[in-house]
């Protein structure tokens, strides 16, 4: 093993991880990493009494991987999930060790027990941050999808919703004279109706709150 690889492995031996297990998982991980993917943390199961064939959990900046020994330790089974597919993470500390579990968008739950508590806390801390970031990203994607469906909603940089007022260019008919004030007055209710309809559409699609809807409606009616 080269010196650089030894240094890399030592980064994951600070919370009671078994060195031989980490070395084996690290070598397997390096074969699985994609472009731009980096290993963040490796946690190793520590069973009471006999700690053979330990399960492991590895976190990268792109996904979470569960490693389970198979064929009496001759091979390793790997289950991996990208972060956008993780909807919840759980950590439960017990009398001996802790249990770390994840739940995916498909309803699948996968976990490892008998983890040293400090390792389970590290897993939970990082995984929680990533799932919250992905949840916010999903929320913004859903808002963008609704915007595309309605075609009349704008979003600012913070993801807040703002109504886009209709832009109407009126061209007077040929040979018509100047527009009189009574014609302008009669056109105003039609424009107000369109604005109210668009405002109601925002509320019906849960893009603005009831308080925002009522306040904006009163502002529009005050223009009469």
C-alpha cells in the first residue's frame, strides 16, 4: 500500500473504526467512485463479543453506501443510494452501540446496528444536512414545475413567489378617434377581473398563503 493511500485511510480511523475493515472498504470504494465523487466518512459496525464480518456505511458527497459481507466474508454486497433519493435518516442509541437507518423515496429502509455511538452521530449529522439540502432542492423544483404549468408565475432568487401581471398592448382600430374617458373607465373592471383570476389561481395552487391572497385582493379592489 502506498504512503498516500495509508494517509487517506488514517482519516477514517478517528472514532474506533477497525483498521483492517476500513482498508478493505476503502479499496472497494475507490473502484466505485465516479468523477468528482469524494469519500466523506466510513463507519464500521462493532458487535459485542465476536466482531467478525462487520457491516459498514460509507458517505460520499454524492451518495450513501451500505457494505455487507457475503459468502462467509469472501465477497461484499453493496447497496447505494444517491442523496436525492433519501427522504429521512434516523439514529437511535441503545445500551450497546447505536442503530443508523435511512428511508428512501421508494419506501425502502436500510440500516446498520451495533455502530459505535460517536460514529452513528457523525453519520446522522452529515446525512441530515444532505437530506435537508435535497428537500429544499426538491421544493424549488416543484415550484418551478408549477410555474411552467401556469405560465404566469415568477420566482425570485430565494424561491419566493410573485404574481406576474398580464401585459396587454391595445391598438386602436383604424380611423378611430381619441379614446374617451368613459371607454377607459369601462376597460378597468375587465383588467381588474383578470388580475383577480390570476391571484385566485396562485392561491388555488398553494403558491401564496391565504393571508397574502386576501391582502393582495384588497389592494386590487381598492383600485376601483
